[in-house]
C-alpha cells in the first residue's frame, strides 16, 4: 500500500477516525439496553486500540523528529507526551472495566475531551512547525509503516 499522505495528514486522519468512534460511542450511550452495552464495549476497545497505536507512533517517530528539527518545539512536544500519559491512564482504566456501564461512559467522555484538546494543540501549534521543518512525506512513510506493524502485532 503506497499511501502518499504526509505525516501531518496521516496523524490528522487518525484524529478524525477516532473522533468518529467517540461520536458513535456517545450516540450509543444514550441507549441503555444490552445491545448498546455490547456495542459500547466494542467501540471503547477500538478507541483504546487506535489511540494506543497513535500515541506510540507519535512518541517513537514524530515527536523525536520534530524535537530534533525544531528545538523551539520542545515544550510543545513535552506537553503532548504528558497528554499521552493522561490518555494512557484513562485507557488503562477503561480496559480494566471489562463491561460498558456508566463508569465506562464517563471515562470515555473524559478521554474524548482530552483527545479533542490534544488534537487542537497539534493542529494549531505542532503541525505548523512540522510543516516548515520536516520531510513530511518521509516521516509519514515511517509513521504508516510503524502503524501497520503495531496493528498487525495487536491481531497476532
């Protein structure tokens, strides 16, 4: 698969995909029946999986490349990593629940809010710096390859 997306477009596509999952989860959370609980559980795990892979590729590839190319972005990169830590803590709590209920609904809503804030900061502050200083096609290819590797490992 030869996807021509640059790094920022690839990361933003991830942002959009997970936003759709959050919206669908919120829609299902208004129904409190057994079918909804099973669907919410499945969606919650998909959200956790997507965000876990996304955070890893950013931390392993995108953030180090940006930090090296733009030392003035170090504080923004550090803030992004801190937000990833908060997201990982919420993801661990969601995964530990095992079944969709009001607690999971609240945690997924918290995670959605955190991710929305994180995405805005990346779009407004990090991506503009990356666009002026990184080979976005090359970084995008590395991100895509690592993303596919992580997803394949998750299903193995």
